[in-house]
C-alpha cells in the first residue's frame, strides 16, 4: 500500500488490547457508582415512555400452561391441564403434578453437585438477550379478541406427532382447543380437555356468569385506562377476577426488569391462585427466574413490553448458554439452553431473532425428549372452526 | 439488536445492566482511546472514571443517536482534561491540556512517544497542529469515526470538523521532511 500521512499516523495508534483485570477494575468502579446512585429500581419509571393503556398481564396458572401442555401429551393426566401450577418437570418428566409430592421426593438421580457447570456461552448471553428485548419491542400488539396459535408436539416413545390449535380469548383467557390425533398411528390422547377432531370443549357455548362479570369489569377498566397515560396496572378491584391467559393478567406484571425479576421469583416460589409452587430444593433463584420467564415468553398473549422486559431480566441471570442456530423446523433461531441446578432436565428454547417470539421449545431428560414447535400466531375477532376436521 | 440509545434509555429507567451492556460494547475502543492519548498507566487509572462519568451523565445523552461511541469519546476527553489539569505544576503536560484553547502545544501521548523512534518528523508535525485539528484527525484515523461523529464527540459543528481535518492534513503534508519520510516508506517498504 502507498503510505501517506494518515497511514503513518494510524500505525502510531496501535495499542495493546484491554487487559481483563483493568476492565474488571473499571467495571467495579462503575458498579460502586451505580449502587451509590441507587439506580437499580430506584426510579424505574423515570425516563420511560408513557405506558400504553393496554398491554401487559397474565395469571399464575397460565404461566405454567406451556409446560402443562407439553406434559399432557400422551399422559393420562388430563386434569393437570385444568389444575396447572406446575413450574418444573422433574426427572420423571411431566408426571407428578402434585407439588407436594414433588417437594417430598426431590430428584434422586441428580444431587445438586452432580450437574456440571454449563459450558461457557458461545455468544455473550446478555448481548443477545438485549437484542431479543429490542426485537420484541418492534412488534405491534394486535387488538383482536382472539389469539390463534398452533403447535406441533412430539415426544419420545409416542408415535408420530400431535398438532394442536389454541384459540385464546384475550379478554377472559378462555381457550378453545383443537387437536389432531397422532398422525401415524391414530392414537388418541387421553386428555378430556381436548376433543380430537371434535368440537371445542373448553369454551362453554355461552359465557359463564363469571366471565360475563369479568368482561364487563374489563371493559370498564379498559375505558378508564385508555384515558390515562400511566395509571399503572389494573387492580384486582377494577378488573375483577383475572382469568388464566387473559391479557389483563399479563398486563398486571411489571415491565421494569428489576421489579419483574422480583415478581417472577414470587410467582415461582409462593402460592398463587390457591396453587402451591413446585418448589425444587436444589434450585437457585436464577433457576426459578429463568424457568418462570421461559414459561411466560412463549405465550403469544404476552405484550411486546413484557416480552422485552423478560429478556432484560434474563440478561441479568446466568447459567444458560446462547448460540445461533435453527429450530427443529429449520428456522433461524437464537438457541437458549439451560441445565437447571440439581435436576437432569435440560430446557432448550428457540427464539426468533427478528421478533423475540418463541419458535420452539424442547425439554430433555434421560430417555425422554419433548418437542413443541410453534407456528406463527394469527389474530381474529371470531373463533375459527376446527382446522383438523375433514 | 438493541441500540446504545435504547440501552441508555433503559438504564435511565433503572436497568443498570443495560448500561453495563453499553460498556461491553465500547470498552475496547475507549481503552484504546485513552492509551493513545495518555499512555497505558494513565489509561488504567482513568477507564473506571470514564464509566462513572458516563453513567452520571447519561441523562444528557441525545437519544436520537443510536451509537454511543462518539459520546463516550467526548466523556473520555473530558476525563483526560481533568487528569491533565491535575498533573503537578512543572509537568509540561499540565498546561497543555486545554484543547479548546487551540494553543500550539504538545498534548501528551507518551505511548506514541515511545513508539515513534525515527519518526520525529511526524511527531513534530503533529505537535505543531492546533489541538482541535489534531483531535479530529486522531478521532478519524485512530478511532475510525466519521467526521460527523468526530464533530459530535468534540461538540463542534460537522463543517468545522471537516475544515479542521482538511487543515491538519495539509499542514502535515507541508511539514518539512514529511515528503521525504513518505517517499522513504513508499520506496523501501512497499508492503504493509
């Protein structure tokens, strides 16, 4: 190359790279300054854009719904879908939805010291989590009443695959579920909440009195909050009962990451809606928080703000690895893998880097793999008919 | 990917981890910036000061700029100025630090000093540049900023920065001995 004065100067500017010790010392100074400023959560709303009047909520049992759905495949425990409340799959897979039983019999095969530390993340997890937080915010929430999402589930030892379509009424959280029996063998899933190829069974033909009261309360609350830029999450009194999977439930969750972190731990470890938490003796708080965040993230009723906040919370937790890859359907994905402390389950989720949506989830235990692959979500104002008939 | 401005906005909302992510992204660049201007020892002492100053000043960040690096260089420059001002009297660096003064001066850049060896010609030429012109030149050449970003870093209009850069390059080329120095490079060692 031809040397000019600029190139000459450039050569003078070569410096050795930043030593790790220097970096750490500088960061510790920063941490001290941050702590002195009382920054974490001290004034969480300052500088924030005004809250949207609608947009974040969700009920305790619905948090666990994802797992319960996965666990319900092929397992004669249909009532578990109604009961919900299971935050963790132990080594026994989806069996054992009784929290008390879980506490009484912690996983024997995996004492907490037996799980090796996760290998160092190939990608810087916080960086990727903030990417996903940003991608989530780029999404516009639909205003339609019904969220329609489909999934294809497979599980070790069961032939073929199971297709399900769920229609959730975001006002009430009530869902209409359709499913297609295992395609290769015609095995029907012994789950009374689902009617393979039949009419929906979970949504009554007419709203119950409770739902009607709730909808009216919700409509009033919506009208009220619609006039206010930041009136905070709706209170129980204003919204009436917050039903599972309703938008109101999700919107009641904080979107400040520090507050959300506390809330997630609370959801995971304290009784909610009369359901005892599935406490895992070996779990760390990060284990609970990751699991709770993960059981929320997949849900399409979660608002962009809440989804973004969940990723920010994950950015502040450790113990999982992040790579770029593809999901089981071959779609480009951020792959998050977590080994929980003291249990054998490995939890893998695949996130769409462009939207922050969860594309697929896989739970692995020795001899068992449960896979759920999600299709893009659609929104509608009327309940679609059963896609699996005829 | 979340922009720096988003992260700073989140940090203003109490999410300090978001600010740490900004540090992650730019610490290597800010470190190099400090070493080039103040030497390694001072850079080690000052890096943490830059982060705390940036954190304290993050409310002043113009959120319309997605990338924070030029702003961080501006914070680092202010930190350096404080540092130079605090040097003991008698230290020739002490009164040379006011870049805004545009005095002919030799800003301390000992790391370059050590490395420069036979390139006394270049060093002398840089020494004689007005401080603002030199800083624009360094931001563009070393920190690989655009002229507009260099201007943002120094808090001067972009047109002014462009003029400084032009003047600096002309001045360097016109420095006695510079042509001969470049010729020497271009004839003796053609390859890089």
